[in-house]
C-alpha cells in the first residue's frame, strides 16, 4: 500500500503520456523550444557531474591520504557548501557579479554547491580502505600516482558513481539556482508552464521528458556500477594508511583548496552578510513566523518519513527477500524523480481524487515523504542491521513479549539512527523550494519560499535574513553527516 502510494508520481507520468496520446505528445515534445531545453539540461549534467567528481574525490584524497597542512580545517571547509542551499549560493553570486548567467553561471554555482555530495562518500570510502593493498603496490615498484590510479581509484568506483548519481538528480531537479541565473532547464520551464496554464498539457509533456531523463541517468549509473563489489575478506591491516608528502606542490594545493573554499562558501556568505547589514529591523519580523512554519513542516515531514521508513527498513534488514527489495526499489525510484514532477502528480491527484487535500499541509508533507524518504530509510536500515537479534531473543527468554522486547531493547539502540535519518529529512524539507511553492496552503510561507519571493523580486536586502536563516537551519544536519563520516575508521 505504501509502496503503491510512493509510486503516484511515476503513475502520473505514465498516465499523462497515455492520456495525451502519441500525436499530441509528439507535437508538444518535438519542437525547437524543447530541443533547446534538452541541450541545456544534458550539457549541465554531462559537464557538471564529472567536475563534481573530480573536486569531490580530489578533495577527499588530499584530506585523507596526504600530509596536507591544516587538513582538519580543510576537511570541514570542503563540506561547508552543503549548509548553503544552491539557490542561496546563486543569489550570493548573482548579487556579487550581476552579469553571471547562462550555462557557465549555472555550472559554476551547481558544481560549487554539489561537489560535497561526492566528497563525503569518497571520504568515507577512503577511510574504509585497507592500506595494505596500497603498500603492496608500492613494494612492487609503483609510484604514488600509479597507486592512486590503479589501486585506490577503482575501489572508489561505487562512491563516485553513487555521489555522481545524486548530483545528476539534483541538477535535473534544481529550480531556484538556475531560474535566478536565467539559465533555462526542463525544471525551470515546467514551473513557468505550470504558472501559466496550471498543470496544463505543456507542463505535463515537459514533465514526461524530464522523467525520462531521470530514468536514463538511473540506467547509466546502474550499468556503470554493474555487479562488482569491493569488499575484502578478513579484518584487513589494523593500522592507518601512510600520508603522502606533497613536496613542492604543497603551496599550489593549499592555494587551490583555499580558492575552492572561497568560491563555494565565502563569496555567497559574504554577499548574504553584506545585504543583511543594510537590512532594517522590520525585515527580520516575517522571518520569525516563516521559521516557525518551516520547522513545523520539516518536523512533520521527518516524522511521517520515519513512520514510513521504519517498517520498510525493518523488513529489509530482518527479512530480506523479493518483497523487501520491491518495496525498497519503489521508494528509491519514486524519490529519484524531481520535486516538480512529485508536485505536479500530487496536484493532479488531489484535484481529481481528493480535492479536500489540495493545497493542505498534508499534501506538502506527503511530497516531503516521497522526495526525502531514502534519507530516513538508509539511516534506519543501517541502525537495525547493527542491532544483534540475540538481544531481543535474550529479553524474550525472560518472559518478555516480542513487541515489548523490540520496544525496550531494540528501540533505544535505534534512537541515534532514527535521529540521524529524521535530521536529514528535516534538512531537506526545510530547504525544499519547488514542491513547497506549488503545494503549500495559501498564506503559508516557509523560509525558502520567503527567500524566493524577495530574491526573485530583486529585493536583495529583504532576502538576506531568510538566506541567513536557511544556512543556520542547515548547519546541525551537515555537522551530523560529517561526524558520521569521521566516525568511520580503517579497521
């Protein structure tokens, strides 16, 4: 039932395609305007993903495997961009350099905003590698670059593909950052078409093409990943990997990392602070109310996502099989669709099936669950897998019922994983813009929509308080993610 509900956006895309018929769909899709959008969107993904992979993997390797000066500081600086939503970074760059726009501007902002999505899994993977493999390669006469390219890089393949997939889906779904830079993609065009014709055929047809692009991205990633796994047998070598000296390249590397930190974090933050300093006190008043509404929706979305994730994660971890894989696959596939597709699907369903739910809090929370459910699912499933079943069996041998044993024994041990999953969902919900714009009840303003209302009207001072609040709301969840990666040590 829950899996079927999660597939509503997928069903919407299929239903739209069948309802229109090939002739009408072809008329709306095969035209020069769609060709321009396709070129822009494909170039954004084809150029953006490799750049984020290079920055993410390169930064992780420098922090984890080299004698980089102040490496702990750089380890934190490289993840700071995750605290700045992409549309806020776009606002910062556009206010600093008004002429920035188009594909170049879109790539600049997107790559700087999203490379940490590759950096974090690459850093975690590097911390889990057995250094004995690298030492064996060096003993056979391989140089540092050969060891990196032939030994380390292949073991980072899953982290690179996974991070690259997440980046690609973000690039396909992003609206605010590219709309602010006047760079048109399918998502920005769908929002404009929706506002012009209220979920008319043009918006629906563009949504079908965007959904197909997402499917192609998923297929490419799955094909590239194949069935290869990189896991060692045994405990590995219980010592940390040696750190390589950078030699004469040290100053250049430090300058490059400082430039990356400045471009990805300092420039947007300085622009935001500069506008905040010229903002009068009255501009902060609506931010308080927007923050309260944001927290209520974000917490509601997190609780709902956890309620859906817990049974699915329990089934996946304790009773793996075809049913569990099918249910989990439905959740992941639905969440891979851009937020604009999810929003259009929920608009259509509520208007035609449940009109009483149109533009209600329940619909917004449902969108958050579909979009961000994997964040909760991954965290909770990992927590359940780490709790030995023997603990419950011991409690039941003392006369405790199965339900009480789960509640009193397993429950407390899952609290950290539940809290982490909830925090990640709440972070995504607090920063979500597209679905919230389309689905929020009239009069409801979150921090993200309040920021967008001011920024899109080129009222930079009024947008600054919202931007600062978005950054502050993001810091705890990003700190939690970094702490989880740092907690992973080489056995």
